[in-house]
C-alpha cells in the first residue's frame, strides 16, 4: 500500500507541476506537428466564406493577437 501511495503522490506532484507551468507560460495547447496550419491550409472546409460563428471566432482571435501585452 505504501508503494501505491508513493506512486500516486509522485504522479500528483507531476500533474500539479505541469499545470503550474501551463499557467505561468500562458501558451495555448498545440499539437506537436502543427496540424493543418503547418501545411498552409487556412480552414478544413471547402467553403469560400466561413460561417458566422467561425467569423466571430476569427475576429476575436485577431483582436486578442493585436492587443497582446507580450
């Protein structure tokens, strides 16, 4: 039982450390290969114009990128 508690405690410490690192760095979570963005593909659909919800999301992302402190 002591080995289980020691292992559980170690995993808990690692998860907390990873969470603190994420909070401190303020980076977005991203895949290792970059996905479609690495290939130069802007969107996954064949639409000429994205839907309204995607347009709002893109505008919001652009606003946040333009007004970043760092």
